[in-house]
C-alpha cells in the first residue's frame, strides 16, 4: 500500500509538471504563423512578436494528463501520422511539434500540413491530444481554413504509426479571444480520449491580425 501511494504521488507530480510545460507551449500556440497573412519567409522572425500573456500561474493550473500520456508515447512508440476530416475535405500528414528555443510552440512548415504537439497524449489515449494547423498562408486558405464549418457529430479520423486509426466525434466548435484562451479546457485533465484542433480566427482587417482562436473539441468514438 505504501508503495502504491508513493507511485501515485510520483504520477501526480509528473502530471502537474506536464501541464506547466503545456501552458508554456500555449503562448507559442497562440502565435502560429497561420494566424496572419505573413509569408513563409517572415514567419520565424515574427512568431514571438505577437505573443500574448495567456499562460496561467502554477496555482491556477489544473492537473493535466499530458505527461502521463507522453510517457505512454515513449513506451508504445506510437505517433499520429495522418489526419482526415471528411466533411471539410482535410487530408493531411501530421508532423510533430515541440517547443522552440524561446519556449513557443513550433509550427508546421507547410500550409496544408497539420502538426501534433508531442507534449500532449497520442490521439486515442486518455487525455486531451492537441493538433494545430494554419488557417491561412500568405492569404491562401490553409489546412484548417474551414475548421469553423464543423458541426457536432462530424468525424475526425487520426491514423497512427501502428497502422490503426482512431475516430473522434466533434462535440463543439468555439471561438475565444486570444486574451481569454481557455487553457483549462484545452489542457486540463480529462478521463477519456479527447482531441483539440486549434487554429486562429477573428481576422481584423484593420489590424491585419487574427484576434481569436478557433478550437474544436472532440471525443473518441467506436464507430
């Protein structure tokens, strides 16, 4: 019993650390290059200039499952490889996204390619898996340009490196001002396999910038 309690404390501490890492990544996620009409050449240089303060303090951060799932990733060596969203015509390979040297989230290098944040669970495992993609690239619609068209019950299919697929059903699509990014809802602990698809929205033609984030919340289904 004492050993089990010790193991529980270790896992709990690891989860708390994981959600703090995810929160740091959040600041970068909100500055995805697909959130503007910049060209590919200017993306890297400008990515941190539009960062906002949306990272919660440690006391405000919920216990998440990112690290626990990341550990599962290391054990199983699984990784998502393809993303399909039939109702909006998305068929994308998935690249892996980590953290850049400045602590921001790396972004896909191609307009039509989405990326899985490796600090989140492998899709299909317990916890909120995070996939990000561009909405526009140099004024051209990108991989997540039609994310807001998704409706509840629409299917999202993720292929894994072991040749299996995981299907999710959309629960809802929401748009949040960047100053009110729902960190708890995106990274907070959940007791089931969930998926979050994230891009930008709320384009302001005067400021020539996206002022919001579009987030799709989905849950794994068996059919």
